[in-house]
C-alpha cells in the first residue's frame, strides 16, 4: 500500500516541502522520471509488497517542477536528490542506457538509497534475489534460482525461468518469456512479447525487437529481431 500526499491540498504540499528533507523516512519514495513509466511505478508502488509513501518526483525538465502527478509533486531536478537523502529512490526510465546514466549522475553527489518495488501480484519462489532499484511489474512470474540485477525492469506479465540471470540495468518489456538458464548481460533490452530459448546468452547492451523468438546467443551491442531472431545491426556500446 502507498500513502501519498494526495489528501493534502496543493497549499499543504507547498507548506510541507521545506521540511521534507528532515522528515523523510525509510519507506518514503521518490520517483526519478515523470514519463509514462514513472506514472506506472507510482501505481505499482501503491500496490507493492512494501508500504511506500510517495513523497514526490524528480525530473530535469524545469517546466515540470511544482506540478502534481499521481498525487505527488515534482520536487525538482535530479541533482536535488541530496535534499531528500533519507528517502528511497527508484529510476522510472525505460531505456537501460539513460537509467544507468541517471544512477551515475546521482552517485557523483553521494550514496542514494534505491528502492526495490515488487507488485503484490508477482509470483516468485524464495530463491529469487532482487537487487536494489529493480522494478517487478504486475503479473510477472519468476521461478527458482534467479538473480535480478540492480535497476532492472521486469515488465508486466513477463516470466523468468529457473537459473536465469538478469544482470544490472536490463529492461524486459511486457509479456517477455525467458526460459531456464538464460543470461541477460548488463543493459540488455528485450522487446514486448519476445521469447528466449533455454540457455541462451544475450550480450551486454543488446536489444531484441518486439515479437522475436531468440534461439541462439546474441552478441554484445547487437540488435536482433524476427522469428527466429537474426542480427540486424550493431548498437552504441553500453
Ligand atoms: C526493433 C526495433 C528496435 C527497431 O526500431 P527502429 O530501428 O526504429 O526500426 P523502425 O521502426 O524504423 O523499423 C525498420 C523496419 O524494421 C521493421 N521492424 C521494426 N521492428 C520490428 C520487429 N520487432 N520485428 C520485425 N520487424 C520489425 C519495421 O516494420 C521496418 O520495416 P520496413 O523497413 O520494411 O518498413 C523496434 O521496432 C522494437 O521492436 N522496439 C521494441 C519496442 C518495445 O518492445 N517497446 C516496449 C515498450 S514498454
């Protein structure tokens, strides 16, 4: 469940702002990113396995500052996180590259604490390890002996099979199926509705187009797509 400042009037929120830094508590949540994924994370946090209190958003777009989104105010730019350093942060940005860059920028100013947000409907065994900053969206199923790395998104209705490894900064779009023993290297991105055969390794910063069936390993920084998935082009290094 999520408690937010929704019930407060805009004036109340403004009044609270200067003292938020001192008041922030371990379950206070700040979402970095105000786009569609940021809205989704606000919703998922409200129905998560841990009770979060959404206290606001951060976004570098100055025109968004002060706006109220999903019942919480846009508090400032990314670098303003230090004013709320007792809170937990979640980077709600779909692109692995941008998400990784945002984390790096925040870490130049200190050691932010990142939330791990798991929707209540997610099914997983106790043998799944979720690292900080990961977001596990509604209806996902993860079986046994799985590692989900830092700042990884497992999007809605995706499934992850036994002994799979999903390294840091990966993004699984909705309805992805990873079979057993699959490895997604750091920053790999899997398009909506794609399936990956057991034992396949998808390289660092690689991308799989939506609707693909991946039957063989995909190299670092490669874009592959289709049924079966074929190499299409080389991407920027991750
Ligand atoms: C694969 C992908 C990255 C290619 O993007 P792109 O380089 O911008 O390519 P374009 O959209 O310009 O398409 C180029 C061609 O590839 C085709 N194509 C694009 N994606 C394809 C896919 N997944 N499977 C088959 N063909 C595809 C297009 O129809 C187009 O064909 P054409 O030249 O005959 O018209 C992108 O289409 C994709 O699948 N992204 C993942 C989307 C997703 O899962 N989003 C989740 C959001 S939560």
